């Protein structure tokens, strides 16, 4: 099963330095049965894209908690054994995976383009208000979601963490 692990650029740098993602249990997002039911789709590509979007939103929450992190969402896609994934969490699409996950096993990395930074910055600042049903704040958060994350091969991680220039990735 492919799982999507939300990070920040400093989190990606740490994973690159240690070769590992997360601790004993890693919270990730996946094409779970609950996500399929909610999304009303059995199309695996659509569900994978929805799971990536949920992980991007979780990355936004990580950014809101770390004001020093560059304002770009980061998600690492990792393939794990189906039997290792706990699909029981309360959140739709959420999956718990025994960790740490080896970064060498990652399939790809997804990062916001530099052009998304302004909307991501505003969205991170608006998250608390959006959680309290502030419609304007939710609109601000939704603007960040309109930016597709760019795709990077794992071989490109050093360039992302040493001098992130996500403009070279593929949407």
C-alpha cells in the first residue's frame, strides 16, 4: 500500500540526514476504505490523489506549528506492506504505520512550488480560524489546496533540502 507522510522541509532534511521517517508509529494517509466510501469512488488514482491531498493538509498543520519552517508543504510517498498498515484511526484516510520508515524505500517526494508560498503562508495562519468554522479563513485554506504539489524523484531530495528549488519538479 502506498502511504503519504506529511512533513515540512526541515522534517525532510532531518529524514535525509538520518535516513528515517518518523518514530515508532508514523501517521500517514492512504486510499483507505473510509476514504473510498466518502469519496464515492473505487478509482485507485483518484483515491491516491485524495490521500495525497489529505497529507498535504496535514503538512499545512505542521507548518502552522513551526513558524520557522519554509512555507511549502511536503509529502513523502512510501510503499509499505498492506499488513503493516493500521486503518483504524478516526480520521478519514489516516493510516498508522510502524516506523521508523526508511527514506530509501520512498517512492517519491511532493513539494509546493515556490509560487505557492504566499497562499500556503496565509493558509497556515488561517487554520485555527477555519477549524472554528470561519468561512473567510476556510476560503484562505482552500486557496493553498488549489496548488498542486510538484513531484520529485527521491534522488532529488539533496537539492530540495540543500537549496530547495521546487520549480524543477513535475505537477
